[in-house]
């Protein structure tokens, strides 16, 4: 992504917002109130507030929030907590808390007082930076794509790095460049999440969401006949499937006790990755030879499995001969003896035909 802010840029912007709130409290509430809110001594004047790089953000939940949301927004990476690791809840969710802070700062204009503190540590540039908002907007758009059945044209524009007019023009394009849109109950133009994902894959600035790491430990490798049972076991462990009935496959989702059911339903999880329940069941019930490596990113997100690991298992099972050629070459151990005899001061040299032939060839050439 062009001009992508660094993690430090986002962090500085967030701290600047917190300082702006503190400045407002110093002026409108009482002296020392802002410092207390930041966890600093109340007697500390504004001009002595720590530099952004030195401010201890660990007092707030924002420290971990920024790291998780930044990786998710700009790189499409979900950590070990998987889909549950990103939440837009304004009170308990990491993305929701950051979005609430941006909105609060926007509506309250905390930095209207910043010009009164020209000698303070608060940097006007950092305060006016949009690094945090860009991250939040991108994360929200990705969150909607990953978890909703439909996404807005604005979400698609943010994810693709183009303006909304270009997205609207795609609705009248031909072939793979076309983006089919429909109107929702509010009359707004929206696009099916899977349709949007397929279109976004052709955009240079878009990164598809992938699962990095796994909620549980993974075996180093799986045999071809172990992969599909492993995926089905992950499905049973993480999703509510007791009420799901698949024609012809009563064994696929056995009944489970009420206490074991997870809150997240299997059906909604399938829809979030842009699949129907029928397609997911078909994929998980077919032989490993028919499982496409292109299905691995979606399955990884749903089952909380590292994408790279799962893709490698599927490739190894489907194309064993080709994968063997990609294995790293193991170096041949060096000989235990050395031709150098340090005691006698001699070096043993063995002449071979390969070594002699080039010498004589050069002599004859003269």
C-alpha cells in the first residue's frame, strides 16, 4: 500500500490523541487531571510530558490493540486468537476501542487547544496525522469483508486503494473486472462478500486475510490420509454443529451436549469466509486429492490453522513428487581427516584426471 503508515506512526498518532484529551482536561477540569489520566504524576506540567517514544502505553489496553489491528488491517494477518482476536465492540473489542477513540477525538476537537502549548511535547503534526484513522478504516472494511455476507462500495474502495467512483464504474465493466452489486433493505448498494473478495484479488494493493499461527499446537506434518480427519476434528472442536443436518452425511456432525457447544455457529462461520454450508461440507468430505490449495486460506481462517502450514500439507499430499524436488539439499558431511599433516609439515595432494586434463589442454592449446 502506497504511503502506508508505520506501526510507530500509528502509535504516535494515538498517543497524540491521548495527550490532546489530557490537555483539554487540564484546561476544562483542573490542573493535573490530564496527567493523572495518563498515569503520570499530577504535578507534572504539560511541557514535561514524555516524548511519544518514551510514553508507557502499556497502562492502556491500546498497546496490544494497535499491534493486533495493525497486522490485520495492513497485512491481513490474524494471530493465534483467530477471528476472535479482532472485535468491533466499542467497550471490549480492540478494533472497537480504537474506533471509539478516533470518533471521540473527531467530534470533540481536542486539539483546538494544542496551539496554546507550542513549547510542549505535544506535536501538532502527530496530532493532525490520520495514521490511526487510516488503520481503523481499513481494519473495519476488512472486518466487514471477513464477517459479513455483504460489504459496501466504500469498504471495497478502502480495501482496494481506489476511490469509490472507480468501484462504481466496475459495476458496468465486462468479464472478471465486473463487480455485481445489489440493493439492501435500506436501498444501499452492496456486494456479496465472496463476489467482492474475488474482485479484490485482482487489485494490486489488496492482501487477502490469512491465519498466522494456530490456536493449538500443530503436528510437524500429516500423512495424506490424516489431513481430512484433522480438519474435521478442528471443525467439531470450534463450532456449534449439533443442530446441523447434512443429507447423506449423518456422521459428519455428531450430536454434542449443550455444555460443549460454542457460541459461534457453524453456519455463520461458513458465511463469513464467503462459503455456503453445502460447499464447506462438500470440501471437508471429499478425498484429499480433490482439495484445492486455493481453498486453504479460507479454511485456515475458519478453523484457526496457520495458512502456510495447511497449504504445505495439502501440496505434499497432492503433489508428493513435485514437493520432493523443493526440499532443501542436505550438505554432505566433510571428511573426518585432514590432508594437512601439521607434525611433518606436509600436505597430501591427490591428482585426478579431472584435475590434470585442464592443465594439459591449456599446454597443447599454446
